């Protein structure tokens, strides 16, 4: 038992509880094959290997059919239709927290909050059953997402001083890098943790490219000079996964919460780093259409919530009133009040 070659590719074979497992490592690199074999063997010992196999082979639609047959509640047939439209053809392993966040964000612009919550709650229940009762998956991406509060227009962002206080309180270098990355790109937690050097980061062109969920268009985010220096140091650290930040979501959430508590900052979530990115761009006078593209919003309406941060953009419109008084000539005065006078002529004096 162990590694062996089939042509140029390394395979491995092992047994667990009398069950023989034979699988390709899909690589001709012996060192990489040994690392893959070690990781898979660890999964087998922990009992997670067969869960992962089931998660990769079972679609959300298949899960839904079995769940509805056994645990259906009164409102579920209405909610399941929307969930199937978005997740039906995905495998359970293919559903990520980022896709769940995108689903919530999209639906909140179509129906009321309570309706979206019923759909979200059903998805979470279904995957909890798959995880706890049927042992098909190890993690539930719905449970990793914090559903918005009743006030969906949450508008919390970091001031520069708060950012400095937060970074000082951070004990881990990798967490400091992730916070900086989030502030300089506006990426969600799920997007950040799924980034790979090969597919998403172009240091030569200084661009981050992210594929929108469910086959959507890509969004390209230019890398700021400050972020470039951080990524340059980060790129010197290699990891077998090829990820820019090879950390679990739970690890990041716990470390971030500890940093927030240590900084003395209140009422602040990781997703608010995305609001910080958008707010600072608006305050700097960046066009809302450009911010929409950087955030990956499907409609400008989702971006308009930040517009109030830059009232100066409305000043040219108000300056029209001042223009009425710049000239002391009769012609200037008539120009300013012409609409009112015309109205009196046309309708008669009162």
C-alpha cells in the first residue's frame, strides 16, 4: 500500500475499516504526490474522506428531493423553488459562502427581507441535515454567512484612525495582510479566502481578477501601490494549495473578532471592511459607476447606498442658485426669476 506510478502519474492505494481505496493524485511530481497522499490519508483517518466524496457527487437538487420527502414544512415548497433556481445544479461541495452572500444580496433587491430569510433558513436547515444526520458534508456555507439585520442599509466603516488602532491590535501578520487586502479591494471574506496566485493575481499588470459566482462576469480590481508592496512580501511564502491566504473561514472570523475586541472598536464586522473600501472611494469623488464595477454589484442601485458620503457631488447643482446673484443687471435678474413670472402671466395674478 502507498504510492505507485501509472505511466507518468502517481496513484495511491490504502485501506480503512476493510475498505480498499485507490485514487490518482493527478500529478507526476513525486513530492507533491506524497503531500496529497498524506493529506488524503489524514482525511481517511479522521473520517472525512467519504464525506468529501459524497459532497462532490451529490447536487443540491438531489439533497432537496430527499430533504423535502422527509422534513418538508408548510412554506418550504415556495422557498425551495428560488433556491433550486440558483443552487440546484451545483454539487454540495461547490456551494460556497460567497455564493450564498450573492444570493441574499440579489434577492433583497427583488423581495422583502422576511421572504429572503425564509429561503435562507431553508437552505441552512437542509445543509445542516446533510451535515449532522447524513454525514454528506463537513461544513455548511449557509451557517458561515451572517444574515443581514432588519436594517439592511448597514453603513459602518473604518476611519483612518480606527484602521490604525485595529492593525496595531492584530497579533498575526497574516490577519493584518487580509485586513489591508479587504480595505484596498472591497472583496468579501469568501472571495479573499478562495484567491489563488495563479488564477486571480497578476502582479505584472497589478490587477486582481475575481470570477463572479454562478458563471457571472469577472471583476478586475487594480492593485494599489500600498497593497502591491504587501502582496510582494506575501508572494514569497508558498503554500501547497496555491492560495494567497490559505486559512479556514472559522480561523479568520475568530482572529478578526479578537482583534476588534483588542482595538476597542465597537459594532464592526468583517464585511464592514467592504463598506470601508466603497465609502472611501465615494468620499474621494470616484464615480458611482466605477465603484459598482469594482464591487461587482449587478445594478447601480446596490451601489447608490454610498452616495450620501459625498454631498459635494451635488454642489454644482446648487451653485446654479448662486449664479442668479452674480449679475446686478436686469437681464440677470429676469433670467433667475423668469419661470415664476411666466407662470403668473400664463395663469393670471392671484
